[in-house]
């Protein structure tokens, strides 16, 4: 509670002599009531200045001005001339010129940017301002330039210390309503301006009064933060044909809507035209951020502005504004309003007075490193040469082309990092060969080929399941060429008429993979389900699985995964992978894309979608990384992990093929999850980053320190046997909504059948 006197709601000065007379005795009696006040008699100095401007042809000396004043005042009592104005909030009594002379003198230096006739026209105009933070600068500029005769000010909020980064007022005004403070400061500049304050702000009950009472506004200036008010005020202004002007204090963006000239013009230039009217009232928290994004056209805001937008509700409480930008905005709004009122500017639109663009460093002509893939595209001739260098094997059975197509099609349904599908299959001499396509797998995540080998192991597992379903046993030779990392495995087929129904069901499950990233139902795994998951993984030699179900541990894992996701997204290379390689947005350019992940499978809410759209700009990512922001990007995954039924962690001995084997084990786990009617999502950023931390490359000191702490937190949650490593994290949920399937490359880009006697 601030200890302010009862007059902290007063904002109008008191003219103590409304009917002045020549009765000096009466004057003295009235003035005696103000003996304890601070009295400033400015009348004579103002009158002398008026005499000076009335004689522009001759530069009068001080003595000449005094002589002319003495001649003018002769026989008059100056105390009874002009106006005596009392300001209750400052306890000051001022003696000033009468209204006509005061306005003439105060606006004399506007000539002839504003002519006397124009000034007289403007004095009849009425302007309303909603929101007195940025609006404070607008109101003072409007009043100082005197482009209206009446100002209406609306704001329910009070001055706080944090407001003083942009509102030019004193500490003594903390705790006082913003409209009151603004009105007082205007009154101390020009007590003859008519001011009316709406200290309750704008409501449904008073919006009509604000716009029309005492005469319809000529311009409404919107500087409020409240979305509902911003929208409803425009709708009402449009119905009364009142133009609306808005300034956002970012890149000098000015918005003009001439509802006085374009009565059918949609509000906010039609940016909200596709949103149902009921969605624009009582706006839900989930809808608020996307609406703000639309209204301010977030992709055209400044780099720091967009970065800050993501931090609202995270590390800051509201949209940041700087005094320099607010001051500029006050001037721009005043200039445009004056020209609208004088019919010198008639357009609607959105305009930018961007100082960083207008006043900027010269373009950097130095060469900028461009992201490139160091690996060559898959070379079929090289693959054939590798195959032909192998010892020739007489196949026991040779599947036909259709069966090979089915086997490889099933294999390509496996999960891969960013859905990059880093595999190529070559069928030659009766054997099916799996190759690592290093061109497709190149990414920040794929440190030591970890991501690729997980995917290749998963695809391999799918292929064997489908072969078994088709009636084939398999003999597999892994990595048969020691001097090449490209050939992963060669598969020989043996006809098997005993393939069972269980294998058929597993193969069918393997062909229906999709990622469940949406909300989940509350569900606790049953013991038989846990046993089935353990059995699936432990059937792979050396593999073990930990099932984390305790809420505290799940919350801890959620924090680790979210923090790692954030590091991946904001890291220069990780950002490039995520936004330029992995994500596929709706649009013609991605209509036939066979790889990547649809953004709707990544974004859990419209607000999350908007956040991802903002951080796609690498400058935004760099800014967020620099000041430790960006948590809004990964909050959804943090909460989803905390609410999961289970997180499964696959561990394996630390061997050369642990990631390939981990891929096999992960698919056995995932298939079992699907068979149980559950859903899942890999959580691999911790695995990739911890591997990179061990390698010591491509990370800043800050990132290494952060990751070391995250790994310690992770290892406090799980338990690792000696010489084992966690290779796969998998969130298990009871799906509430259908999963979004991932696209796949055409089979003819993945499978090559060459010179075989099929």
C-alpha cells in the first residue's frame, strides 16, 4: 500500500477566478486562502514573450520589451488579468495568460509546420487513448504539439517502478493511476486542454461513452495490452466510423485503420477474419499467444522482440519496451494523427519506422560459412563394387521382386532421427544388402553415427520380421566388409514353411508405426504389460530395459529431455537440422516430401506452433541461447514426459555395435507397445548430446557445463551396470488421439534390384 493523500485521483487544475473583476479586495480575500501554497506569478514574463512574438520583424531588446510591457500594463492591475490556476497534487498556484493568449504563445513555434488556421482546426478535435504506458508518450506528444482540444485517457493500471524504464515520470507517482499521472503532466504543460480520465480502463459498459460522450472521437489511439479490449474497441470504433491508430514500439511499427473512410474495412486488416467471433471474446490462455502473433505480425518484429515474445511467462512477465522506442512511437503517432485530422493522410496500412534498418552498419561483405553436407550422395556403382568384392554365396532361396519390395517397404517404416531414413537396400545375387546412406544421415545428432545405427538396427529388425512373415528364415552377416562403414549387413534367405502367427502379428505391427506426441490419458501400466515390455527387450542379447513410472522420476526425466531438446534447437548446427532438415511445414513445397517430420506432429498446441515459427530464424535462436531463454520451446515435452505412463530406457554393454543392437531392441520394444494398444515417442536428445559430450567436439564451454549437470541428473534417476550405456529413451503413453504418420521416401529411391535372376 502506497501512503498517498486522498487527492491522488484529482487530475484537473482549479481555475480559482472564473469571473474576475476589478475588485482587488475580493481578489486579496480569495488569494489569502492560498497563502500556504507555492505561488508562481508567470503572467508578466509570458506577456513579455507574447509581445516579442508579435513583433517578428524587429529583434527587440530586453529593455524595449520591458518598455512595451510597461506601456501595455499602465493603468491595469496585472493580478486581475490572465488566469490563476491551482494544481492540488503539487500545491502550486500559477498566474498565467488567458486561454487565447496562452495558446497563441504556446503554439507560436509550430508555425508554419502547422499554420494558425490548422492549429485552430485542430483545437476542435477529440482524441482518445487507451493504454497509458506507450500511450503516455503519445498523450504528452499530442498535448505538447496541441493537435487536439480534448483528450480522453483510459487505463486501469497504476505506475510501478518497472514502468519507469519507458514512462518519463517521477518516483513520487508510483502507485497512482497511469491515466491520472498522464493527465496531471499534461495539465502542467497546458491547463486549458480538456482532459477526461477513465481510471477503470475500457469495459463493455463504458466503451460507447469513451468513444462518443461529449462528442464523437476523431481518432482512437490503441496502446493497450488487453486482447479483448484491443479487438472490441476496434469493432466499436468501426461502428462509429472512428479511425484507429496503434504503435507497438518495435521496429517503429505503426498501424492505421481508416474506418472513417472505409466503413467495411475488416479490423486489424483482416488478420483475424478466419477466427470465429466467439473465439475473440474470453480468449483462452492457449489461444492468446497465437492471436498476439497474428496481431503484431510477429515474423516482422525485431529479432530481440521475437526472442522476448517467447520468454513472456518464462523469464519475463510482459512484452518489453524501451524508452527510445516508446518516445519514437509517441512522435510517429502524433505526426500521423495530425495529418489524419487535417486530411493530409488518408490511407490505411501498416508502416515501419525501423531505426535499426535506417541507421545500421554497412553490409558485411566477408564470406559467411554456409552449411554443407560433407558426405557424397549414395553411389550405387560403389555399392555394387562392395557387394561384388564379397565371397560369393549360393542362396538357398531367392524371394521374388514383389517379396523383396514388401520386405524393404516394411523395413523403411522404422523410426529414424528426423525421419531422415538413412538406409539403402540393394538386392543382388540373391542376397539383400543394407547400406548406410551417410549423405542422408549427416546431422548434428548423428555423432559417431549413433543416430544412423539406431535407425539401421530398427530397419534391419523390421526386414527380418517381414521376411519371416513371408515364410523365410534368414542368415545375416553383419558388417562383412571391414574397410567400409557403408555396408551394414547382408541377408541370405532360406525357405521356412513353419513361420508362426506370432511373427505375422509382429510384422503387421511393424508396418503401422507413427509417433504419438499428442496429449495422453492417465494410465498406469499393468504388471503383465511391464513383463511383456521387459521380455521384448531382454530377448536381444545383452540388452536390458528400465521402466520408469514414479512421478518424481518422470518429472526429472522430463526436465532433462526438455533441456537437451532446447540445447539441440538453439545450437547453430542443431538449429539448422531441426528447422531446415527435419521439419516439414504445410505448403506446396512439402506436399510430396517423403522425409522429415510434419510440424503438426511436433507442435502440441497453437502456441507451441507459433513459438517454433518464431525460433526458425537463426538470429532468434542465437539471441535465446545467449541469454539462456527458449524454455517455451520445450515445455510441452517436459510436461508430456512428466505425465507419461512410463519411460523405458534401453541399456547395452559398451561395444562397437551397441547402437545397431540398440536399434533392434528399440523396435522390439516399440512393436510390443503398439500391440498392447499403447503409443510411444523416442526421446533421444539426451543420448545424442551425452555422446557428443564424451567426444568433446562441437559444444561451447557453457553447453558442456550444462550437459554435464544434466547427465548427472539423468544418471541419478536411472541405474547403470558397469560398462553399460543408455542408448534409447522411449516415452510410453495411453494415446488420447490418433498419431500422425510420418512420410516415407518412394520405394524406388530406397531399393535397388540389380542383375538378379528373380
